[in-house]
């Protein structure tokens, strides 16, 4: 069994547990820790730098990492293997709602046929990986972490490469719309380099289904020792 602590500021509020043999079929590494950091966490600058560097090398992009919470997968030496950001739809507008042209929950409702509360939706973005299957652990941790906090739907702007990775994991995200770069101002589009040449799309997945699949495919379980972390990370700021 592979047991990976999930920590914030060097505390360990949770553990992600996976069958090492099953995970080894999709990933060629064994992470030591999954780190979760808010806007002012000391570790945040390193994670922002990792994400920015991957986008620079891959797309020639010069992006700003603005997600309120970042999650990273690290090895025993603290080296970042993969990282991403996420935000809750109930606390702020989503970046990808520039593409949807409407509140994202309305698109989800139209697809699944029943009401979706905005508080049940989280946006994942700025996904960056150093390869060797590191993103597997990131998506496994995100699915369990968000699902345990009442999030039922995850949305992400993804390239074909990301879609293939998700399919390889056995996940089948729905396509909500194309990520049309004309939704951005010209200067902002320029900062994304060649990213939009990959024809990204807005994808959505149901976390209950994702968690069930990953539990079966990876022998995955999640032990959460602290629900207070979520409150600290995503408290609503009153003006």
C-alpha cells in the first residue's frame, strides 16, 4: 500500500492511500507528500514557479497563477512533480466562465438534467506535470479532497493531451464548450503563447463517479483527520 500524507504548513490533515501495484501501471514514481497551500503559504512561491515554468517551456506562455489554493505532488526531497490550482465557484467567478458565457452550473444542469448548486462546483486549472504519471496522484488527491468537502462537479479547461490522460485513468469527462481565445483581451491571449493552438475545451466530471472509479482502479482510499482546513482555505471575505 502506498500511503501519501496530504499536508498544509507541514501538518498532515489527511492521507491518500493507493495500491502501489495498481498505481504503478500508470505512474513510474512514488510521491512522498501532497502539499496544499493557500495564498500566503511559504511554499506557494515554489509551486507558482513550477507551474509558470512548465507553461513557459510547453507553450512559450507567461501566465500568472491566481488560484486561491494550489496542490502539489512532491518527492522525498521536496521536488515538485506535478501541481495545479483550484477554486470554489461559490466564492468567486471562474476563469473558464469567460468561455461558457453563462454560469457554469447552468451548463451542467442542461447536461445532467437536474439542478446544480454553485457551491457544488470547483474549477481546477493551471495543471502542470513533470511527467512519469505524476498527474495521476494529483487527480486522485483532488478527487478525494474535493469530494470529501461536498464538491460534486469539477470543471477544467483541458487540451487533447489532458483528455487522453484522463481517459487513460478511466475517467470520461464531458465537453461543455470550446475554450475560445476571443473571450480574452488581446494582451492576455498573447501571454498564453501557443496554448490556444491546442484547441482546449471546457471539461466537466462528476466527482462521485470519479472517486468510485479510482477506488476500484487504484484501490484508493482517503483518511481525513481535519475538516477545518477547508474552512481556512475557502472562507468568504466580506467587503
